[in-house]
C-alpha cells in the first residue's frame, strides 16, 4: 500500500467529522478482547447496522454484538445478545418496521448441541423476541432475509437432521418467528448454505458449498426454493479442486451475483470467484480475480448505483500486514476496475460490504493490527464517498481519517480471553469408507488432525484442516488400510490446545 494513514487514536466523543462528509475514513469498534463483524447492511436512515460476535462484552463466553452507526460511522447504539455460554452472530436483516432480525447460533438452549438463534429487535436494538431452531445435535444459522409477509427465511447447516456430514438447513418462519416449514437438503457428504436472496415471485436463491455432488473436491452449491419449500433448482458449479460461495446478493435486472472463492486455477491458492445469474436463475457469466501470489477470498458483493459492483475480500497478496481487507471495484460482469488493500501491520478480514442511501460504499470485517484496536480483534469499518473513490494502491493521493471507538459495556472477564479447546465432530462414526472431521473454533485459528491406534502409534499425521467459513474447518480421511477397531483422534490448534475423542473403524 502506498497511502498515507493518519492515526488519531481518539475516543468517539472527542472527534467531530461534520466537515468531512466526502473524506474516505476508517473506524474500529469493540472492547478489550475479540470483536469480529460478519455482516453490514445499510439502513433506512442512511446509516448502517453491523452484526458479529464479541467476548469483550455481554453475558457469556461469546455473544451477538450489534453496532448501529450513522452515515459517518458514529455509533448510535450497541447491544449484545446471548446467555452464559456461546452465541455467535452472522447475519442481519433490516425489517420493514425499521427494526432488525439478527441470525446466528447458540448453545444456550436446552438441546445437547448448538441451535440456530434468531433475535428480533426494534429500531433501538431492544429485544422483541428470541427464537431457537434445531434438534439434539449441531445446527447453525448463516443467512437471513425478510419475506413479503414480514416473516423470515433462514439458511445454514444442520447435523441434527439429514443424510450426511452436515446438510443445508432452510427454515421459513412467520413474523413472530414461529416455524412455517423447514427443509433439509444434501447428500452423504458435507453440504452448507451460507447465504440467501429473495428473487422475483418469492423464490429463495441459496448459495453455499457441497462435497456430496459435483465434479470437484468441493463445489459451489446453488439452490432455488419456492415459498412452500419446494426445490425449483438444485445444481452445482465447479470443475477441479474447490469452489465455495459465501454470499448471494441482488444484481442488475433482477438477477444476482454469487461471491466466494476457487482454487481451480492454482491448486491450494484461493482466488476471488464471482458467478452472475439472470432473473431466471440462469448463469450468464463467471469471473475469477487472481493475483500472482497469495490468497484472495471473496466474501460479499453489492451493486452500486452506476451499475458497477463492489466486493469485500480477505487477501495476503499485498498490503501492510499479514493479511488485508481487500476493497474491490468491478464493472458489470465482474471485470476488475480497481482495488485497495486496507489495514495495519497484522491481520485484517474483509467480510461484508454495502451501498448506502447517499451512494457511499462501505466495507466491514475485523482487524487485530496495533494502533487500530483496543483489544485482540475489533470491528473494522471503511467508508468511501462512492465506488469511484476505490483507486489502485499505487496512486498516493488518498488520505484516510482513522479513529477508534471503545465500547464501555460490561466486560466478560480477562480469564475468558484464554482459548477454549476446539469443538470437534466426526461423521460418520463408525467409519466405513470416508469420514469428515469438523472443528468449530475461534478467530483466525488453525487446526491439525492426528489419529492413533490402540498401541499409541500415529497412523495419520498432522493433516491441516481446511477452512469452510464461519470459524469452521474440515478435514477428510479415508479408511484405506486402517484395520477395524478403535482409534484415538487428537485435534491441535495453533495455541497448542487439544481436543481428543474416539473413532471406530469398521
């Protein structure tokens, strides 16, 4: 990066930005531990709503963390939602009455695993009602839209129901959050829905990933359901290696764009993948944005008023730190126009983007760079006047105003900052052919899988897990030459925390 970044390090109350409405600026929000923004949406008043997860504030180990800001990034309110255990927020739908619906997952309910969690609030973030969905195992919520009748369609993944190692989970509710119908879709492999978009005629377009179907190792999974839950379209996209979708958003002429990544160009090197559909759910263009080195993972996209689009990504191709928030501008069809690598000297995540009522374009994610944060990780917010202000990094005339907001809500406790042991599942167990191991972990963690026989001999050695998004990672192994019997697995993370369990091979 060749830009000058002005670091002010001021509390919000000490700074007025009224004279800088056209200035590009950056802000961070959070407490003294981990605060990660997963999605941002524009609001009716010209501001923005951000949802993520915190262990700096709130009642439990992790809580939903919602931050409402005005068009200049000034916090108007913040709220945490959750119980004494874990609640993680991933998506938000601004509602017709100017309130909000926040979606994620929780293990605070009475079931034995995680449940999809939906929190409905008024315009000030006060809870109107809270609902849980799922069975006795793990169930996660990742995408939400409000329907024409003021109800909601929720998408995610379930291990409580279905045929495989995680299946697509779709829940249709009424305006009070009561279930109208549910749908579980998938095969014998790993299937996940990461995002949903409501199209014409109340059709629900869903994007995610599957190892059950398609040609590659992991394929982009695309579904269209009607308002009764019937499957209208069910298909995969991909060739070799991996194609994964993280978001689906409306695009030109009632179509939509899917954003994610693929490593089909260079195996093991993820590149931004954009797939465009017309209003009949027919794909008409795909685009891969690849830099010569490093990884670039697309997480979200949004259409701008001029017909161009913006894309939020995480990248270690360029920038000041280990990884950067990549703010990208593309023309119709995904052709690259310009991009900037944002952030400090350590890690940044580019998780979401949006276009405001005043045509500002914004990006959100997280950063742990010194000078940017009060804690380990903070919400990271960037605003441009419009998409034309996203210019290539080698032009040096852009100045960034930067300041920090320290949330003074109740602290969770310093001992909560210590890493918990990884949460692990093995499907199927007993193993008859191929098994999938899933780990649910923390921000920016890495995991390795080891398997030992009853004599203590290590028969599978340090296989690294592959991220599947949402702080989840997976690894697959084959029965191969393993003899029938009991085995001990050990999952180790980068902090040397371990989780162990038993696997039976038949």
